[in-house]
C-alpha cells in the first residue's frame, strides 16, 4: 500500500517544500488541498497547472487527489453553483494528474440527514460525474459532515448516476458515528478510493494527535484493513491548518510512516 499525506498539515508551505518533505520522509503521494492561499487551487492558470504537474512528475511524487471543499448535500447552495465548482475542480485534478477529486457531503451535522439530503447529494454528484466524463478523474465522496459513516455515504452513491462515485474513508468520522472499522470496509467494498488515517485527543476534543497516541481505535482499523485484502492508498491527514499550535507535520512524518509500517500496512 502506498503512503500519502494531506497538505492540510502544511499550511503556508510552498509546493516544492511539501514535495521535499514527502521524499525525505518516505511518502509516495500527496492529497493536495485546494483552497484559498494554497499552492493548488481552482483559480490556477494553465501555466501554473503545468508547473505543478511537472514538479510532481520530476520528483516522482503522485498527486493522489485534489481535496476540494465542494459540498454536494449543502442545502444552502444551489445546484448550478455546486456543479460549476465540482467541474472546475475535476478539470484541476485532470490538469495536474490527480487520480481523484475529493468532495464533501456538507450537510448539517446538527440534524440527521434526510432522504432529501441524500437525493440532493446524489443528483449533484451525478451531474459532476457526467460533466467531467472523459477527463479520467474519479469523484470520491468523503465520510464527513452529515454523512459521517460508510452506511450514510452508501445511501448517496447507490442512487442513479453515481455508480462511478468512490469514497474516501475518513476513519475519524466513521468512529464518531460508532461504526466499526470492519463494517465500514464491508460497506465500501469495491467503492473505496483510499483510506485516510488520523488520530485525535477524544470525541469532544478533536485536537490532532499522531496515530495511536489519541482516542481512535487505529489498531482495529489496521487489522480490518489487513483482513480485507485492501492494497490501495493510505493517506495521513493531520489537521494542523485548524490547530496551528500543534507540532509541524515535518516533525511527525517519520513517526507516522513507522507506525503504518508497524501495522503491516506498507511493504
């Protein structure tokens, strides 16, 4: 299983420096956060996109995904705006050579998702997939927000027009939803884009921690992954952008890789 990390853990760091961190610490890929003030974003012009692609290719580092903030279930956005943003990010992913576009459900966490939320998300996902057909980018819905469990995202991706939509399994949110890792994997069989690992201080305190030093049952996650035969990408998401007082990603990167290796999840 190849290993990546998310640039959510590298706020304010330019792309050449992020690539150097990946190479120096044994990571093969990057989840490239697409947001304001990030090196990769949907407003990047053609020359900028070509420069990103060339730099990654020259370094031998894979653009695993463009991690967008498109929210397909958001009840406060209209379809046209979501579809436009989704297609813009699909094109960005294509231009820099990323295999996946990560999108969020984006519904309200404070209330249980409704059938209307599920239908809205499916309708918009189907529209993004259709608009981006032929670009070679798979759209992947992350377990997050109003649809934190694998069971929740399945209600969306099993609807018409979504057969090609995959899932990013964020283990934090399935845990917050009390879904067992083995159950998550069973539900995502055949639809898993990649696994996203992280750890936090506790259910009521989401301050990031290095894997296996916080509250998540990551040993159970690792065991379930091994038992399932999954051999795709693993990505470490360290949410330092939201917790700037925490140690820099570079100081933890080797420790995290060694933990993943200790779980027999890397060659």
